[in-house]
C-alpha cells in the first residue's frame, strides 16, 4: 500500500520530471546509451522502511558513488593515519577528474575525486585486481542488503576511455602513492565504477550510514562508527566535487554523486536518500537529482544546519 511519504515522493518526481536540462555523460559508450528520461527516487529511514517513486528499482552503474565503499575498506585495512598518509581530506574545488595533488606530498586532495579514489584503490589489501574488486562488491552488497555484481559491459567501456585515469595512476605511482601496477589499479577502479545498483540499494546503504554503521533491519554492525563518521564528513565537504560548497548551503545533506546520474544523500540519524536521473550539469551532478534534493531539503527540513 502506498503511504503518504510514497505519495509525496511521486509528487516531487512529477514536479521535477519536466526539467530536461543537462546531458547524459559522454565519452563512455555504455553511459551514453542511458535513457535520459529515467528518473527514480528511494528514501530509507533508520528504522529500515523504504519509500520509492519512479524507476527506483532500475539498475545503473555506481560510478563515483563506489568511491565510498572502497574508501571504507581502505580505512579498515590501513587505519585513518595509514590512509591520510596517501590521501588528504580537503575539498579540491576542482573538477572530479582534475590532477589535484598537493605540491609537497603528492597526495590527492580527497578520496572522492578520481585521483584520490585511484590512490585508495591502490592501497586495498587483496591478491590481484579481482580480489580487491570482489571485496568492494561484497561490502557494497552487505550495505545494500543484497548480492551485487559488476556490469562487464560498463567495465570494458570504462577501460576503453580511461587514458585520463591511467595518467593519474602513473602520476600517483611516481609520487609513491600506489602499491600495485598503475594499469592493474585502473582496471580495478574501472570495475568498482561499474558495480550495478538501484536507487533502492543506494538508499538502504545510505540508511546504514545514517544509522552510524548499523544495519537498519537488525542492528548488526556493518561498518565501524569512526569509519561511518569519517565517510559522512568527507561527503559533506567533498562529495559533490566543485559543487560541494553550494550544495552544502542549499541542500545541507552529506552526499555523493556519480556520472551515471545518481546522487546518494545521508542525513545522520534520519534517512538515506537516492535519486537517479542521467542528465548531468557542468560539475557532473544529476540535474534532476539536485532539484529533488533541494525540494526534499526544503519541504522536509532536512538541512543539517536547520534549527527548528
Ligand atoms: N568512471 C568515472 C571516472 O572515473 C567516474 C567519475 C564520476 O562518477 N564522477 O571518471
């Protein structure tokens, strides 16, 4: 049965549907094939209830949102200091694929831009790219509450257009920031971008982050509290790339976007929200996704800095 919250999400979807600004991601033959009219919303509360509207169960590739479970694993494997040694936690103010490396240390500015995510992938424990990717897929599946897999078509399309990320990986190796061969790291990073999820999966994962790392169905600990807090902090400052500052001011929810057109937002203690619509703005963030979050933030008073 549809609840008033489902009805509300349908209303938001209807109101934002006419916005056809922006373009689907170009330069990747699989992402280019996305239906630009696709549009889904899912919202999961910390008590585990899921509300949906539109294409909430349609699958797409995680793209940059996979930087979150990969980062969580690196923090588990290396501890905070070990990770900070390789990747900083400062907003870059630059585009997601910029060569944002600190002049003195060669560290990428943060783990949510490509340079940082490639460095993160290059420090994960695991014997070979396949094992490291499997670990990310497993953790993501644990957080989403179902088994997930890599979309092989998207993976190979990523690799066919990955010169830029390959260049970043070689630069990182020259700065001593990779444990493995650059080509192997780029292969693994491209596979993590290609993990298939739906808005429902992302919203469930978001609700676990909102719940401090505990499952919202049975309270089992899925992520350490300090890792969850760290992820949310970096999402709040760096998750929307060079749109992060205006996002925090207008929406006020820690979030992470990906170029397949998904945005995952997490309001600590309350909800995980995911929106998917493939047309992107200049920063590579979903146009309708941003519009939906602005609306939810306003209507439901979700802004973190809102004082009632
Ligand atoms: N696969 C994309 C890349 O590596 C992911 C970037 C993104 O989602 N912003 O460039």
